[in-house]
C-alpha cells in the first residue's frame, strides 16, 4: 500500500467514523428524549459523507455547505448555524 493509498484509507475511515458517531449521538438523544441533541445530530450526520465526496473530488466544498444549509432549513436549524458562523473569526 502506498502512502497515498494509506492516506485515502485513513480519510475514508475518519469520515465514516464521524458519520457513525453522529448516528449514535442521534440515537442516544432519542433514548434520552433530548430534542436539541437529536436535532443537531440529525442535521450533521450526513456532513462527513459529503466531506468524503468532496475530498474525492466528486463534489465541491461549496456543495457540502449548500447541502448543510438546505438541511438546516428543512430541520429548522438555520438560525443556529448562522449564529455559529457569526461567532467564527475569519
């Protein structure tokens, strides 16, 4: 296995672990009846898979962001995302 192959494998594993973590967090939130945790995990659980696609050149990072914002609108989380973005320093 080349270094490039190993890095690609690590990247894929990281993205899949993050995806699985968000799925697990969402399930735990449901079991604990914690709507904010469920909402955020539901919003974010597909982002690692989109990031994997972007890293592979299948889509752009702007597509990842736009998909996130679309899901935020669907799930009524846009205000949270915009508040968090406004706290970020350029």
